[in-house]
C-alpha cells in the first residue's frame, strides 16, 4: 500500500514529465548563475526603493510611502517571475 506522499509524487510526475529529469553540470551551473544574478538585481532594486521609502517617511508622506511599498512588492514579484522563467528555459533545454 502506497503512502499519500508516494501517490502525490506519482501525480506530480505525471503532470510534469521533466520533474524527474537529471540536470547536467552545465545546467546546474547556469541555474546557480541565474540565482546569483537575480539575487543581485533584487538587492539593487530593494536598496534603491528603500532609500526612496526612507525619504518619504522622513517627509511624513504616507501616500508616497505606501506606493513605494507596493512598488517594492511588485518589483520583487516581477524579478522572481523572470528568474523562474529563465530557470525553466535552462531546465527544458536538452
């Protein structure tokens, strides 16, 4: 009798046939490089926007501060999606 975990893993394997595929050393290296690049991009944007946020808070501009907070969240989401898309391209390359 299979456990719930084993059944879930079988369903996952059926829905994503590339999930069990082994990655080459080159692909692993490229994935690590993508992580480093996007970690840097994210840090750069966050530092820049945090400075703007600090300035808005110093001026007691609550509306601008909230817009900057939303922009930080949006930028983070956008960069994470870009990173994931690029990593998916690397994984699917043969």
